[in-house]
C-alpha cells in the first residue's frame, strides 16, 4: 500500500511532498517491523527507543514520546 511502492530490490522511495523523514521506533514494538526503515527507505534520521513495556503500539505511546515531541517541535508554531 506504499506510494510509490518499493522497486525490484525491495528499496522504497520517499513519498511525494516529504522533505524530511524521521523514523521513531519502539524496540519492543512487534507490529512496527522492520524498525530500521532506513535500511529500506531513504530515512534522514532513525531513532530506536523503549517507550513502554505494554501497549507499545498505540498512538498515545508514540505521541507521548520525547523523541516525537523533539521531532515535531521545529515544525510547530505557537
């Protein structure tokens, strides 16, 4: 379901309109595989951390992460 889809080498491409890509992955998140998207996509920055022992693949956990806040802060006004 990726647009554009990975090429024949299984290497993905940066979606149109994305100028900077930061990947943040919980090391224990079994759903977010592969965690190192930079191995398959042109990711600018990759962070891997431990966010939660339980409920690791939830929006609240990722949005509550200091890494997510730091990644979004330069793009927020207010």
